[in-house]
C-alpha cells in the first residue's frame, strides 16, 4: 500500500456523507426536480446553480470578509488579488452580452443602480457588519450551511435588518445620487473591459506593493492535504479555482435568469413574509409597492429566483461540508460573539438594502455589470471593514490578525 493510500484509504471513492450530507444531496436532487416540475425547468436549474455556488464557496473557502480583514490587519493581499481575478473574468464574460442585450437568445440586463449617499452609508454599514457578523452575504449563507451555528444568528438578524430597511427605503432613495451609470454604455464592451482591467490591475499591484513592504515576500497558496479528484470532491480547492467557478456560475445565472447573481433581496422578502405571519402588513411600505416587489411578496418564495438560489447555496455548502468531513455544528458560542452576530446581522441587512446590494449584488455583480455604484460600494464597504477590524478584538477576544475563520 502506498503512503498516500494509507493516509486516505477512501480518496478514490465517495467519502461517507452522514445524515447531513445525505439530506443535502437529497434536497438538491429532489428540489431541482420539484422546482422544475412546478415552476419551470429554469427555476430548477437555478436552484442547482445555487448548490454549485455553495459547494464552490465552501470548498474554496472563498471569503470576501476574511480577505479584506487579512489585508487590513496584516497587509496580506492574496485574497484581494484573487477577487480582482474574479472580477476580471466576470467583466470579460458579461460586457459583450450586456452590450448586445441578448445572451443565448434571452434578454439580459446588468445590476446597475444609482450611486449616491444611500450607497455610501449602506455599504459602510455593510462593511462594518461583515467583520462583526463574521461574514458577508455569500459568507453567511455558505458558513451557515456548512454547520456554523453562530452564523444562523447572523442570518436571522440579517433578515430582520433587511426588512427594517424596506420601511425607510423611499427616504434613502430620495437622497442625492448620480443616475445609474455603466461602463458598458459609457465606453462600449471593449472599452469598458479595458478600463475595468486597468482598475483591477492597479488594485492588485497596490496589494503586491503593500505586502512586499510589510513582509518582503508574497504569501503563497497553502499546501493541500489532498490532490487530484479527492481534492476536487472534498476540498480544499485553490482560491483561484473558486474564483473561476464563481465567475462562470454567475454568467450562467445571467444567461438563465436574465440578470446577474444576487442574494439579499430574498432576505427582505423572507422578512416581509415573516412580518405578515405575525400580523404586520408590509404592503403599506413603498418598497413593496413596486410591481416586481409586490409580485414577489404576493407569490411563493419558490417562485423567486434569488430565494431559490439562496436555498441552493445552503444545501450545496452543507453537502460540501459533509464531503470534507467538517459538518459539526457547535452551540458553544460566547456571549460577546452572539452580540457581534446580532449587531453585525442588523448592519448587514439594513446596509445591503439601502446600498442596492451586498458583496454579491453590488460588488461582484455590480462591477461585473460595469455599474458605477459597484465601485462606490466597494470603497465605502472597505472603509466599514477598517472600522470593523478595529472593533473585532473586543467582541471576539482575539488578535486582529486571525484569518479565514469565516466568509
């Protein structure tokens, strides 16, 4: 028997999933079939894409929150550089389709929103919430699905903060802002790609410069305990592999749903439906009187694309955690950590709504759409992360240099 086979005797086969893994696998298979049957094939496939996103996020440990924290606290920029690769792939894929307006015969539109005070305030709140809550929007979903019990607290208050923001949404929208502006319409597909790549290259170069000043050398990808198919199946994936997977899956979302990947609008919807259950009528709030939002509130959550993909992310992350042998929820959560999850979740939810999105809908999909508001969101959210990193030690009783423990 070889050394590698003695270390991992089951590497060539499917590892034992346990009850959580089998439940997640069953949810993905049965959910895809039922959604396809009752809501159409596209809805079923989008649920499956959500599952693939959850697996990719978990296996690559693709964290926006941790990458920003490590850069702020330690000057290590590997995670930020991979985010620039993610965005570069996305704009190359997205811009020609958005300029054409049609992709594989379907009409498509980007995530382009006004850029104003609401975005600045909301993104700053979201950035602060990222560090206190322990994750961003995608990070909250995939770590919760992966068995992190504390993130369920963050998720609950994320939903609560989202629905609270819809009460005041019309006021935030009334604040001064620039009209929706996209690099695609301003420069064309080729010009927009060129401008975007220059921005991403400048940010990557800045992280290299800062990291070399502080450490002398660049951080390398950690060695993996697995190789080949075993690594693909059970993780951990190379960070760049995760970036490529997320960009391709977002492009698939654009092709099928007609718009890019988003997460947090579903949280507002879940919160509004919860409000109805306890006797509160959200239809009186302006946010829920727009045709699209009114339709979503009146219909089933399974008819909502964002909700279905969010459910898929949770199921996919649970399956990935089971495959990795790491699904082991613990309810032993310090009180200060719970308090941070409550505050962070409220900030995440409220901030995402008034900023027209989160790290996915505004940052990833917004910039992939060439939206000016995506770049403004990134700057304001980064500033919020700086404050959040400074506050983390009080809540978590840790040094500010702890990395990659969340999304």
